[in-house]
């Protein structure tokens, strides 16, 4: 079993054992008898081939590595899918034809030469579409009649290209500086080779497809064959590559190269130093001298490259700073234009003062109109002022009489309490007389119960007084200066 077939059987859910016989059969007849089954088989094969292509499992004769974005069809693919139990897939030609018709796959040369986006609708018929139509009419591609013929060639798997572009753009989200968005082709390919995963790297053919897709179809980069420049997040389309961009890309490439060289030299110096120590321990003077001389040469080269790298990094930092300043000045210039335009719409201080003064005048007019309308409303009611005053006097008099009645009732209650107190006082005096007579006649003290009752009554009387009677409130007297005071209650 080939690696490709093993991957499909183990990772594709649709390729479970119960369905493999149907998938390997000539299911083209189901296009009319069972359209749903036909569509399910077509979709299962297309997904399986796309996933296998992304993993680099589609065989490619004579290539150092397999493409991840393009599918190569032919005899090698059929051999890799062949099994002892089910043989070769008998409708693979129909699978590829359906993918071409629905633009899930596009011939590589047609994709690279196209001037319009693959997403654009066009009424112009391409030569490949004419060829597919002719093969369908002859029963050689798709259809239900004749032998299934697999189209041979390299086809761009559009789904894989879209995923690669999405991954690359995600990596660029945090790079906002202009210099960070510029790459030489070598730098870009080193950094984005593992766009799917680090185990599988894009080939040169894949990168050419990715460049075309990002520049023509997604409008995310400008590409001149050597320099790649991503657009900023504030612009809709990328600007074309300039000489400044090419210089920045070259400088970044040189810095990266020198960084790699310094790392290699540091490792070489460490290795030679260990070799010198080993030769000395073995008393091999010749070997120690040779290793030490090589070490000194490597240290001199490292010093030279480190100084050059430091100078280049300083230059790059200055360029980066200048690029940021250019962006800041551009934004400030645009802001100045916006402010100038807005101030022009305002019309200056004099116009603002005129507007404010006019607003104040109009507001005063509104208030005057409101006042006039209010006066007219009150005048139109027709209520006599003398009648209003008379009604108010009657209401006030009734309120005063009500208050006076309440006060008289309170005074009466207080007099009743005083009369009860006088009665108690009289009883106390009688009890005192009895106590004195009893003390003189018998020479004994009063009974303790009588004594306590007498003392309690005296204490209660002391707390009661006519002074507790509340006089008529000043408010009631002053509010009724022209009315007669209430008659005093007759004394008993």
C-alpha cells in the first residue's frame, strides 16, 4: 500500500470500508440515477486529493519534493491509488473534470497567465473549458458513456492556495512597520516555507502560485519578481515596489546572511578551541598549532563580520526610524488637510459669532412670542379677581374656625383634668385629717397602705398645674386680628 493510499484510508472519514467499493467503482452512471450519491463521491475524492496534496503525498516523478499547492495527475497518481482488493479508481477522471468545471482546480499554466482574478466572472471561454466540453461530448471526460479518461497535467488546488495565503497573512498581522512588510524573495521563501507546518515546505512552483494569488487575486502584496511588499492595514491596495523598497529588502537580506555567518563562526571557534585543548592534552603540538591558527583566523573573521553587522543594523534602524517618520508626517499632513477643510466649512470666527448672535436673537423672539401667548391665554379665561379674593377669604375663615374649635376642645379637656385634680386634692385633705385625728386619738402611725396611697396622690397632684394649659397659639391670634376671640368657658 502506498503512502498516499494509507493516508487517505486512515484520515478521510468518507473512505471507511463500507464506502470504498462505491468510491472505486465507475459511479458516473449515478449522475442521472442517484445525483446525491454521485455528488457525495465526487466531494469525497476531491477533499481526499486536496488534503493529500497539502501533506505532500501526491507523487511527482523527478522532483526533489512534492508540491503542496498543485496536484499532478497521470499514471503515477493512479498507481499510488491502486489496491489489490478494489483495483484503480474508475471515475477519477470525472472527479478532476468536475473540479475543473467548478474552479476548485485550475490548470497551472492558465492560473499563472491569467490577468483577471480567479474569483471574477468572465463570459470569455478559455481553451481549457473548450477542451473539457469537447471531451464531455465525446464521453472521454465526465458523462456516463465511454471509458473514464483522467486529464493529465498539473492543476492548482484553489482550496490549498487559499489556506496558504490565509496563514501567511496571519503571520503578518503584528508587523506594522513599513520595513517589516518588505521582503526579498529569498527571505520570504525562508520565512514562509513552512506555511502549513514545519515538516512540509513549499516548493518553488508553490511559491510562484502563492505570489500570483496574493498579488492578483487578494491584492495583499506588490511583487516585481525579486521584492515582495505587503500592503499596510490602512490602505486598500498595495503600492508598487520602489527602488527604496528594493534597497531595504537587500539590506535585510544582507543582515540575515551576516547573522547566520556570525553564528557559524562562533560555533567553529568553539569547536577549534576544544580541538586545541584535546591536542595539548595528547601532546600533539602540530595539531594544536594548526587548530589554534584556524581559531585565530575564525576569530578575526568573526570580529570583522560582527563590526559590519553592527554597522548595517545601525543603518537599518535609521532607515526604519526614517520610514516611520515619513508615515507620521504623511498622517499629519492628511490631518492638516482635514482640519483646513473643516475650518473652511465653519467659515472663521466672525461667521461663528454671527451665527451665535443670530441664534440668541431668534431665541429671544421665541420667548417674547411665548409670553404674549401666555398673557392671551390668561385673559381669555374670564375669571373675576374680586370673586377669587372673596372665595379665598371664605376658605381661610373656615380653616381658622376649624383650628379654633380644635383648640377650644383641647382647653376643655384640660379643665376637666384640673377639676379631677381638685377632687383628688380634696380627698387627700380628708385623708390627712383622718390621719391627724387617728394619731391624736390612738397615738399610732397610719397604716402603711394608707400612707403609700396618700403619698402617691400628693405626688400626682404636684405634677398637675393650671400652668400646663396651653394658651391659644400666637399664629391663630395674629391670623384673625379682625375676628372676635372665642368666649371663655364659664367657671364652675
